[in-house]
C-alpha cells in the first residue's frame, strides 16, 4: 500500500466486502429490515434505499484508499470547480462501474424484487441546466476511470433544475425538491466546514513586523458544510470525490442576536445564510446582476479554495512560493467560479502574508479557464456597486489586478487607449461592470474552448485582443461524453452485441469501437440484422415512454427523428418545426412520394423568463395536437413534445434515436454533447457545420452525415443584408408553411398567439437566420428519407456512426486536459 507510512491510514485497514449474489442479497435484506425497518410489500422506494446503501458500502474501501493515495505529500491534484454537476441517477451507474449489475439482479430475484423498477425510484440529481453541467459529471466519471487525482467542487442545491410540466401546451415549472426523501449517496463532513465572509468593509493596518496589511472586517459570515458524493471509476477500485457545499448560519450569529432579544432577526440571518445553496439558477445563458447568484459564486470559490489549501497544508506543506502552484491546479467551468482568481489572491496576500507579486505568480500558475459560449451577450458581467457591497475586499483586489494588467497592455501597445478600454477588467458606462471572462483570462495560464471551431472563433473574435497578447495560453479541448453511462448503462442490448464481436475493452478505450467497421460491410447481414433488432427494441422502450408521457403512439418501425436539448432560439427548434409543418402540408396535398413514416420527438426546458422559448414550446404542442389527430396523416407523421427532459430520459432516448437533430445557426453552438450521445448509440446526424458537429462529420465521413446550411462565415457575411422575405417569395413550400401557421390552423381557439414567432422569423435582424437555412434543411431531410428507405444501407451507416465515435469519449478529453493543462500523475502510473 502506497500509504504504509501514513499513520492515519495504516491504523485502519479496511477489508473489501464480498460481492457474490448471496451476500449482496443478505445485505440488501439487512438494510431493508434492520436499518430501514421495512418489509416485503413496502413502497418500492425503500427497496431503492436499501439497495443504495448496499452498494454504497462497497465503495468505501476504494474511497478511503483513493483518498490516502491522493494525500501523499507531493501529489499534484486538480480541482474542477463548477456551479453545476448534472449527475442524474447514481445507482445504475455505480452498478455498472463496480461490475455488480448481474449479481445484484440475481440477488434481487431471490426477494422477488426487480432492479429496473427499483432504479426508477431514484430521483435525478439535477444540479445543472444542460450541457455544461452534464459535461462536469462526465468528466468526473472519466477522471475516476483514468485514476486521476481530481476533486470536483460544487454546490449542494436543495432544489435542482425545475421540473417541467405541460399545461395547455405551455411550460409550467414545479420545484425539484430532490433531497426530500434523503440522499443515500452523500456523506456530510461537518468536520471540514469553512467560514465564508460577505459584506463588511476593509481596513488597513501594520502587522507585528510593521508591514502594511489589509483585513476584511465586520463581515456577515456564512458556514459552508461539505457533502461528499463518491465517484466510482470503471472496475478499477478507484473512487474519487465530488464535494458539494451546503450553506448554513453560524452559531454565534444566531446567539448574538438572540441574546439581544431580536429572535426574528436571528432567524432571518439563518434564512439568508441558508438561501445561498437553496436553488439552482435555471438559466443557461447568463442572468445578470442577481445578488444571490454572485453570493453562490463566491461561496463556492471561497469554500473550495480554503478546502484545497486545508488539504495541502494537512499533507505537511507550508512553502507556498515553492510548492503551491506545482501541486495544485483549479479548472474553472466557465466564468461562474472565476471570482476564485481574486479570492486566491486575497487568501495568499491577506491571510498567508505573501507579497503581491509572489501571490500573483502562484495564482496565475494554478488557474485554468474553460469557456462554453460564443454569444457575446452571455459573457458574465457584474455591477461594480454590487461587488462593492457584497465583496469589498475582492473588488479592491480586482482593481489592483486590473491596474497592473493595463500597465502591461500599455507597455505592449503604447498609446492604444481603445485597446486598453476594450481589455480593461472594468467596463465603463452608466453602470460600471466587472468583466468576469477578462478576469478569468488574465488570471489563468490556460484558456480553452470546447470544440475546434469554437476555440478558433474565440481567438478570432471575442478573445482576439487577449490572444494577441498571450497566444500561448489558448487551446482547444473538444468535449466528450462518458461511454459508461451513455452506452454501457443506457444501452445494454447494443453493448452486449458489441462486446460479443470485439470484446469489452471498448468501455475503457472507446477507440476500440473502430473494430466494428468490418461489420458494416455488406457481407455482414446477420450482424446488421441484430444491430437493427437492437435498435428496434430500444425504440419500443422509447415508444412506451412517449405513450405514457405524451399520449402519442410512436410506431417503432418509423424513423425516430429526435431533438432534445434546452429550448433556445439559436438551437432552432423552430426550424425543425417548420419542417414538420412542411411534411404535414405535403401529406394534406397528397404529395407523399418518397416520404417515410416519421416520429418526431422534441424535448427540453425553457428558462422560466425566456418568453420566446416558452412560446416555441406552445407552438410545438399546438402543431402536435393537429398533426397527431388528423386522420389524413394516418401514421405517416407523428410529433410529440416530451415533458421534463432530463438525464434519465436521455438514457432511454439516446439508444432509440435514428436521426439526431443538431441544427443550430452555424457559429453559435460552442460544442454540443447530446450530438455525441446519439451518435455513439448509432444515430445518424442531420446538422449544420457548427460546434462538435464538424468533428463528428470528420470522424464518420460526409457519406454518413447529413450536412446542410450556411457556414459560420457565411452567416456573418449575410448578416449585413439579410432579407428573410426573399426566401419566402422564392420558396413555395416555405410560403405555404408560414401561411398555414399564420392562418391559425394550429391555434383555432387562441388566435394570434404565434404572430410574434412568425414576426421574429421574418425580421431582417433575426440573429438566427432560420429562413436562410430552410430550403437546404428540407432538401437534406429528403436525403434522410431516401437513405431510410434503404433500411440495409441505413443500418450500415448506423454501425459506422457508432464505430467512429471513439474520439468523443470524455476519457480522451480528460487525457488531453491532463497532458496539456493539469500534468497529473495517474495512480495507474505507479
Ligand atoms: C450564468 C450566470 C447567471 C446565471 C446562469 C448562468 C449560466 C448557467 C449555465 C450560464 C450558462 C450556463 C450553461 C451553459 C451551457 O450549458 N453551455 C453549453 O456547454 C456545453 C458543454 O461545453 C456545450 O456543449 C454547449 O454547446 C454549450 O451551449
């Protein structure tokens, strides 16, 4: 054992528990009866809880040993800081990664319990909005599988992403109280709590050595309590940690006010403290100026930095200047935790007594920043006055960073005041703002985008000035998804078929899927039939879900055409909908030659304040109602909106998709990751030349991908003289589609409700230029139909999509982060 000389760990050797079906069954039964006090016939939820505890026990030895290894003095560690971790369910994922699925099934049989039903009892841990949050969760899985010393830091929101209901076709939001029945996966560790300061003022003083120093005083403090979630690697005994912070009130704060007789103020303070980790902000493009959000960001950054420092000091380290940056690296998931740059400076200068220059040397060597957006309006900015009130010491530090940085800019470009204005961390104007992306760039040694095109567009556009100053800081790390959850767990049928042919090495080394390519040869009819049958079985499972949730009948032999993602104008769910209306018109006009039976599924949440996105949801539901109930359509076309799209629904959807809709306006989708999940599960993509679609196209070849639409540079060139009505005048089909919608055919009882949507499409300033891509989209959808008509050809293309998806594993992504940014030693390298 590598920790033989660490007394804490030597004293407490732990034995692995036995994993045979009989022991697993006994343990499950013991938890149910002796711990939970429940018996056969109890609500299914208790079976889930008992099984979760049974599995959790089996993570403990690995978890301890992993910690012991990571705490070895001199070990370099990375900390992934993210306001979001969209974990989903843990039970089935842990079973896969521990290799216990089979034995657990057998064990449960003896108790007449059914694993599939039990798994459904677990609420999703929906601590994220979408792509960015799910990416963080996939990264955690891959780091554990690669045995990298990476610790995730996030917030333990009491309420996760809201639950979406559809009411008269409109989105309604319900709170997601996911913790109401407890969370068997977390372990509270109050012994590692931290105190976080807010408000107050700063004060100058001279220390014992007569050195001028600053302290932050008269603050209203909040306590951060960590809750740890185990992250099991795939069959490797490694268990990493996701540490989530919950806010709570300080004790003396309560007592002080209580003694003064102000009971209600004391309760108020407690309330305010506990609000910080109460709820996830449900906006996936920035929400500016909300004080509570800034509190959340600082709460996460400060508690995580203090914890990382505590861990480092606990391993005997004291020499910040020599060793801190060599042994610690912080990856910031977007600008959300970027206040960490200033907070680390504050800790080093004010608390550890370092000189500014030494502290800056350290900070700017251990911070790294990942950008996830190309939309300039989504770049985070915070009003200076808010900072001043909430984080006065941090604002002073930001000013100091800025002053020194602008001196550097002035030295490099003497007299270029416009550049200084553009690059300043402070945006001047009626309300002065702190530019968080600029703070992240200035404070980091590495800045990356999340797909090749995205990273390129960043250095040419948004970050151009900074690229000219520091080209060496910028790099690309194309996103991925974990094949454990998204293939092995979600698609057991296809996984078994793959393993039968190429062995099971693909689960840890996804490039091995290339071994499936020979099975796409025309001679491999038998394999192709089985591939097709597997997809069909998965489509039956999805059809049952659609029936239950939407009361719409999907015929599993029809083409399953799928678009699931947050509802956003740039993602162009509307373009998809225009195509559906176009197909509907063709059916009504009797022009059905070369049409194939199609089931179109759209799912996704709209930010509660995003009116246009909500109207788009209403429109999808309205069109669905008319199309699905029109006898003339007769099964040729179905449309359904799946409510409450989330991680656990994607686990049913991805394996059942035939066609993956990735149709954003080129240059707007940073990467996309749903595109990768669907491809891995054998879907073909219809997509624009955007984000990671480009790399998917490269991997699978143009003949196995349905590419359409303007390129990013063409979109920008057209912007200056975009005349949407010209597309309408020149296109009978488009005119017919828009006229039909305008006529009120889909909203007989609610006249005019879609006028604003149509106006947006016809506006020459429409940033998403939907109508410009309509014709090429429809034409490519005709190619899709043609390909589908040759089912054998389609199946071969499907196999090739899976076979060429190896690059999109987060294992590859994490290896690249490690090689280029983190430089950690894997436990496997010992
Ligand atoms: C910021 C400030 C205040 C409130 C909310 C926010 C906020 C929250 C979430 C801003 C953005 C997000 C999420 C963004 C996101 O999910 N981006 C997606 O990231 C994926 C992973 O890199 C990419 O694949 C997608 O292209 C990108 O849209």
